[in-house]
C-alpha cells in the first residue's frame, strides 16, 4: 500500500477480523503452570498471592514446605514471624479457603 492511499475494502475486512492481542503474561502463566510440580506445596505457593491480598501481613513470609498439614513459612524477619504466628488461625482459615480444602492445619514460622 502506498502512502496517501486509503486501504482497500478487503484489507480493512482482514484487519477487522483479527483478534485483539493477548498479554504475554497470559501465555507465560499457562506455560509455567505446566512446569510447576503438582504438589500441595506448589498449590499453596500459587495461592499465596491471594492470601496476601486478603491479609497483607502475610506478605512478610512465604511458604517453603508443607508436610502432613504443617505449613512452614519463612519470614523476612523475626518480627514478621511473630506477627504471622499471632494471626495463625486467621491465616490458616484464609489459605484453606483459597485452596478449597483443609490442606493446612498448623503453621511453623521461622525467620530467614
């Protein structure tokens, strides 16, 4: 198409049928879901951002192990570990709600 000319009707029709571009983050999310291990810990780690939105103090730590219903959380400092310990029941209830099952029954917190 040369400069100054209006697009032809066929060209305009082809452009109208194109789908809107998707964000790269959508493709990367689908790709990484296939790479992640299918473990309870991986599910818990994927759910953690939802927990931190509901309970912002939870951002002071991150899940590092889950065994027999005991979730280990490594916190950025001992202050955060103590804060999360105090809100333990609320944190467990929120996380299990996001997971849709009673996967966590106890927390173990450490600073690191």
